[in-house]
């Protein structure tokens, strides 16, 4: 066969395969389809790559399987092949020269057609996640400092809202963070969801990323290296720690253990940050502290009397926070838990009592929010250790 025809067939077959699977094509498959030797196809693939018309994974070791229908046996024949990938320019030319361009293919699936890598990443601003936190009846969201995943909550979720995406968080050189997602997941979303993500997309070429980003490394190792990596889910840890703390008492010391509306800021703005702090405060603030449980514990275990629960001068009852502070003193820990609540309360009060401009902050407010949670977790665990081993 004319070598020019071999090259044309290589491109035609590889383009057809790409449009079906968004992957490469082995030289042996092409050789079998056009009836020439695999070595000839490999040589012409090398020529196409040299001229910039594609790329390849060279000298891949495979095994061809031969099945004898008359005998229950398999034969495995080792073979060396090139895996060929047509260039993005060729794929784009093909896309716009066919009726694919008139099929209204959603954005991220279209990008795969014109050469994007299935495992490539796209960057988005944090607000892309807002929709999924706002509609818990439609979406399940697993989120952490490293990222997580979003998927439909039930069969009742409308088809147009179909999504199953792994997302990560990546820190920029200026310490702000962005959301990243994988092309394959983006392309599998519904058209409705793809439009939403596209509207929040950032130009990755204009972003400078932090060199040492441990949270993102966990996302990468989990989704690209196949490592068994657990994300550090500080919010989930807080729920578990509150539940464990409650288990030491006859009743709950903190009434609610979770809040589905508690989430990281979905924008790096003070307004979004203060709103997140307000929801977090509902888990540890005075409205969630069970005074009855605290008083019963202090009476039964620390010999407290009713007058201990009153101000010495005014005779007024202690507030929930003051009662929690008394509890810390009586069990022999410093008041770091109540202090961490007060620090959170300061930011929560900003949201409730001030008109906050929705302007972009200079700090990484997502990280600042998680630092509040880590501090609460640390102090709750310190209390738990004392309760396990009382003085």
C-alpha cells in the first residue's frame, strides 16, 4: 500500500476512535484494519509525530490474544506497538468540518472532541460550588480542604441536574484557592450543569499556583496515582468530636451535632466568610449549649451548688458561655474552647450586625474558616482526654 494512504488511514482510524472513546489507537489495530504490517504503521506514526500531526506513547508492550473456537485454549502473543493520538489541530479541523458542530454538544464534551485530555484539569472560582450547597434536596456534597465530590442526592433529582464530579482545591501563589475538576467528569455532566461550571471557569494559564500544596497533593494522589488517601475532613471531624463529647454525659452537652448549611465560603469575600462562620457558630455557640446537662454534670461530679451557677455580685444566672467556661475550669483545662468560640463569634457578629461589602479579600478565607474548625476540634479533643482520664 502507498505510504501516503497508510498515513491517511492512520489519521482517519485514530480520529474515528478518538470521537468514540477520547483515547489513542494502537498501531496493531490500524495495521489489522488496513492489512499492512504493524512495523510499517509504527514507522508512519513516527513520521506523523515528527511532522507535528500527533503524539504517541512509543513501544508499548501488549499481548495479542488468539482464541481457538474448537479448543478451549487461549494463545498470548507479545507485541510492541505505538499508541497514536491525533493532534488537537487535526481533531479541531475534523470537528468543524463535520455535522458534529451542528449538534450543540455541551462545552466540556466538545473540548474532548477537539483534543482535551480526559484527565486534564480545569480551574474554577470557589463560587461554582454554591449551587450544590444551596440545594441539598438535589445534591450530595462531600467537601474538604482537599476537595471531594458532588453527585445527585436521589432519583428525585431532575435529569437536567445530573452530576457526578470529583473536585479539588488548589492554592494559588497569592494564597487564595480555586476549585479544580477533571475533564472526564465535566463532560459527563448534564448540559445544564456544564453551562453552570463554564460560567465560573478561570483561565488556568493566567494563574500561578502554590508550589507546596499538601491539600491538593492528596487530591492528586487519590485521583491520579490511585493512592488510598483519606481527605482531612475537618467539618466531619467536628461532628464526630461533638458526638464523642456528648457520649460522656447523660444528655447532650451540645444539642446539635451537625448543620447541613455549614460549609466553607463559596467565594473569597468577607460576606461569604462571615456567613460560613455564622453557620459554624450554630454548632458551638450558646444557643446549642445544653445548660441542663452541664449543671447536672457539675453538681454530680464537681460538687457544684446552685449558687455556683449565679453571678456573685448580681445574682443573675450564668450565661451558656459562662457555664461552659466554669465547666472547663472545674475539669481542669484552660478556657481555650470557650476562647475559640469567642473568636468565631467575633466573625459571626460581623455578618449579623454589619453591612459587609461583597469584595474580594486579600487573605485565603477558605483556609481561615478551616482554621476555626481545626481549633475547635483541638480544644474539644483536649476536653475529651480529660473526661477519659479525670484528674
